[in-house]
C-alpha cells in the first residue's frame, strides 16, 4: 500500500467521520481531527522536509482562514480542526479547489436551510449587520451598537449548519479533482 493510497483512505476517514459526527451530534471529535492531522504529517515525513512543510503550509492556511470565522462566531471549533487536518493532507496545491467547493456547498446548505425555515428577512437583517460591522464584534441585529448580545452560533434561535459536510465535500473535491 503506497502513501497515496493510505492518504486517500485517511482523507475518507476524516470526511466520512466528520460528516457522521457533525450531522448526528453537531460536533467533530478531537480524536478524529487531531489523529488525522498527525497521521497526515507522518505520512509526508518519508518524502522529506519539503513534503512535511507542504502539509504544514496547507494546515496553516486552513487554520488561519477558519480561525477568523471561529473568532467571529461563524464556525465551530471542530470545523476549524477538521479543516486544518484536511489542509495537512491536501497541501496548498489542492486548496484552491477544496476551499471553493467548501464555500459553494456551505452556501447552498445555508440557502436551503434559510428557505426551509422561512427565515429570509431575519437572515438578510443579520447579514446586513455582519457586513456593516465587520471586524467590530458588534453583530447584534438591527438593534445598533451596544444593544444586545453578539450574534453567534450560540445565540438563542441560531441555526447552525453541520459544516463538516461542506468541509468533507471540498476536501474530497480537492483530492480527487486536482
């Protein structure tokens, strides 16, 4: 069994495990994400420092992008770790496709959920606030700055997506299409 075959199997474990836990339990366990991250780097080690560096670069890019979303309350910690582990497997060369597919799948999931829950107006109002207060950590609906709690995944009435599904779709697309 080659490193490529093992890496493919590892990515499938991450993708399918991430989907399973995120859809059923709304969490992605550390055991899955951290072990895949470590295994990805170990699998790169026989190919030298450049390969390990590529895995770390992919993980670093994914971590930095997802950390921004996590800090603003738009992404869960398990999603950050899952995306970071996927980045370690994919490396930077495959990330453009992976991130594009993740964003598209996540966007479609969000639109479907908003329409299914009939929350178009409320969602539009929240998006307006998020865009108009970007970086100020004052995401609080139409109430204006200083009034009310920030809008996050933990806000009452918030509907979180199992974004592990989008991460898995993007990671698989990045792996198999590039």
